[in-house]
């Protein structure tokens, strides 16, 4: 049975190769090419080369319709065309400003626990929602809205945040973080 199927397949393949399916042959392609070259030669005012004779040297035509006059591409100083433009922008933003751990949270999520204020450089202890503590001083970046600690007093830390409104204008707002007093008896 298998031998019969294999014999049928081989005979069908040989029969299909022998049939003229109306496809273009190599001779047809060469004839069309010679006609196109003859038209191209006449349009430029030159005569096409005869068989066996060398064709006169002409500048080759590139795919944009212009003559190729020894153009060479120099990639030095240009960006890689196979690299994502979006990834490059994100990488440059991350290099410009790496966000610290306190800049991952809103100010309402952070809690002020202690202040050391009667020193030349006052400091404060701030905790994030997971309970991890951080020591901040004046100028420390804090909060998601480009906040900075501007002032530390006996029970207060003032943070100046920058907001951008719907018109694109930047506004600054001072936010106070206070030490939470325990209530009880």
C-alpha cells in the first residue's frame, strides 16, 4: 500500500513538472530585461551596448531615482537605529534622577516620629508605611511631588512640594508634618 502511494506521488510530481503552467521562464525574463535596458538607454541619450561589446561606464541608479555618486554611510555619532527610542528616553530620565525610598510615597503615608532640633543641623525620624525608618535633614527629597524638607522645628517638619496644574504652571505648597502625640492616661 505504501509503495503504491509513493509511486503515485512521484508520478504526480513528474507529471506536474512537465506541464506548462503559464509561468515566466528565464528566457522571457531576459527578453523583457533587454527591452527595458534599451528603453533606458534611449531615454538617457545613449545607445545600448551590443552583445559581446562592453557597455560604457555610467553612474548606477539607486532605488530613490538619483545617481549613486560614491555615497558612504558613517555611523559615528548617530544613534543606533535598531534600539528603541522609548527605552532610551526612560533610561535618560532614570539617570537624571534616581528616586530615593522616601520619594516612592505620598506625604500622607509617611509618619514623623521624632525630631532632634536644638543642634546646628536639625534632623528628624520619618517612617514609611512598612515601618522602616529614615533620618531626614533640611534639603532631603521626600514625597512623590518633588518635595524637599525646608524647615525642622521642635515637633514639626515643613516640606515644600511642587505641583503642576492643568495649565502647566508650577505651584509650590508648604506641607507640615507633625509628631503624633500619644493619647492616654
